[in-house]
C-alpha cells in the first residue's frame, strides 16, 4: 500500500537509509580511545547522558561538556596544564590574551567602579582600559608601576582591581609584584598580573602575592606564531567574603542561577587549595557569564596548537632568554643605540630587581632607543633601521620562534598620545625586539648591519668602544663573528640595495 503524502511509515526499514547511515554509523559519543597526543575535539556541542544530566549542567550543579562556546575537552587539558605551571587552583582558556584581560576585569569590576593599572603595558591593554572601559562606566587610573606611592594614592573606595605586567611591554619594566600586592590587599583589592612575557618558567606571580594571572598564550606558550589564545588562572587567594558588601555578585544569591551563591557553592577547601573539579567562585562566574555572554571562545584546534607549544616551553624560554641578553649586550656597545631597555644589563636601573625576582632572566622582549641627530627625522631613522633588517620580521607579535621587530609609537602603541607615550617611556626612536631561536651570531650581525645604516655621522664604528678598540667577543657590526660564515646571513629586507646607506 502506498502511503499518502505527509503520512508517517508504520515501521522503520530493516536497514537504515543512506541519510541515517551518513549521519550516525561508525561513531558512538563518549567512546574512549587511546591517542598519545591530546585530541582535537572539533565539536560545537555534546550529547548529554540524560535529561537530568543536562538540567544539572545548565544549573551549574555538575561538571561536564555543555557547549563549545563555554569550553571543549581540548581546552580543558590546556587549562589544567597552564594552571599546573602557574600553581593556581584552576584556569579558564579564552580566544586571545586581550580576552583574558577583559574577562578577568569585567568579572571583577562593574559600572561605577574603578581600576588602577600600570602605564607601561601593552598598547592593546591600554586601549581597553582608557577607551572601552569608559563604555562600561568603569574609571581607570594609570600609574607608574615602579612608583609604589602612586599605587597607594590611586586606590579609591570603589577600586575593584589592580593590573600590572610582570615584565612590561615594550620596555621591560619590572614591577615589584609583592610590594604592589601588599598595597592593594591592604585596601581589599585583588591584583591581576599579566605574565605573558616571562611565562611561569621565569616568574610565578602567585608566589609574589598575585591573585589572578593572565596570559596571551599566543606568544611564548604557543611559540610559533600560528594560533591566538588567552588563559586566566585563579590563585584562589582572594577572599570575596572578607568584605561581602563589595562583591555582591559573588556573595549574594544570583537570580540567573536559581539564587546560587558562588562563594558558597564553589568554595575552596582553603585559600590557594584547589577543589577536585578545578572550580572556584571566580572561574565559574567568569565562564558562565563573561565567556558565555560575550563569547570570546577558544577553538579546539588553537587549544591543541598551544598545548603543542607548551611541551617545549622551558627549552625555548632558556634559549630565548640567553640569546636576548647576548643581543642586548651587543646593542649596548653600539654607538647607533642611545639606550637599551633590558634589566639583565648591569647598567640598567632595574638590574637589582631583575637579579632578585628573575634569577633565570627576564625573557626575550625588550626595546632599544636609536641614536638620532637633531636634524634627523626620528620616524625616518626608525624606518631605515627596520627596513635594513633581514632576519627580524616586522610583525605585531612577540614570543615567536623567529625574531620580530616593531616600532611601538606607530604600531602597537600608536593610539597613545604624546603624554601617554612619554609616561610609557616610548620615544619616536624606540624599537621593540622579540628575540627568537635563531643563532645569536646571525642576529647580532643582522642588527649591526642595520645599525650601521642609521649611525649618526661622526660616531665610532660598531663594535668599538670610545677608545676605538674592538670589544672582545663581539663582531664588528655588519660582519659575521670570527669562525661564523658570513654567507649564513641572507641579504636585507626586500632588496638590500634599495635601502638608503
């Protein structure tokens, strides 16, 4: 009998149709496998075990995979790994380092409240603080990270977060995290530390009083310039219940989740002691509100790429750091360089802080100020130097396997006005370098060649001190060191002949 149009067959066919087979055959959700590498769980959603299980997940009463905007199994591995490296109670991975900073601050700070932050930080973070935060009705005060009295003076009754970079971008300012933490904690304010440049290999902010740590995992954690990601780590040390009236979102019934109280439902066993499920009041609110509502999600593939990078993080950081210090010493001796902002140098004003807080080194991101004559255009001098480089890629990034260069005043920090640039110690001849994994002899030869093209008239040749004597262990700029083949260094960015001499 032929079924009438629109009717439902009385029984399913003995063999599933092509359409059903194409959709279901060969895979059962939740089937365990045994890959040695972390799998890429490329799925937008997850099949719930039962109706009750789904209800409990949505009500925050249980843990599990809900929807990939909130997290994925690949991302969960990344969160556990970064948390273990930093020594926190749990972590939350997001789509970028900028998202990590934004979600952290917006979880802590609301309309009508206030943030105190360093004025020597990444330009994108400054944009967030000085522009976008205004749209949320959040006031921000920027202070010199080295001026402890300024931190104290900037705090108000409505201050709800303090933010600093451990190693400042771009001039490698070293904040005394413990001293800042003591100041802000005395006012019941949590300290957020951006640990992107140092990574936990060189510096662990929780050991110095930080409450929350953020990373642009795009940088050294990923390490190869392929994937954008960010991570937030909770140290579990900030007590929202000490002054509950200041933190009602955490300490009072939250109507969105059936009057759940975050500090009760997700309380830690003790300060800094993690729960078995890796949750904390802050992390649950940040994921279920900040990430859920704003959607700065991390793709499973990017999470996988960052995990691959982390597997060699300590090896790479050791080489990055040693090479950067050697490059900084070379640059310090070059007459075309007015200043080298690397605290690992004995001549740097923060050297004692570097020795105390960063005994293994401060990483590989630092800046130089080019020497520039009074009758020279500093932008033209900077451009001539950058365009004369061969091995340094002109890229708005740091922490790559390859060496990178940018001009902060016209690139990463271009939205800063002249006063803000001065406060950040960025001049029109400031050049930021991120030292990669290449042979350091090739890098110094490349830098020396480029510097020789911008050296002001009358200056001594590179590689010579004021007495005109060659500095031991350094090649004359533009030449390969003894025993190192000059042909190993390719010839200039684009056609070197086109670069003005």
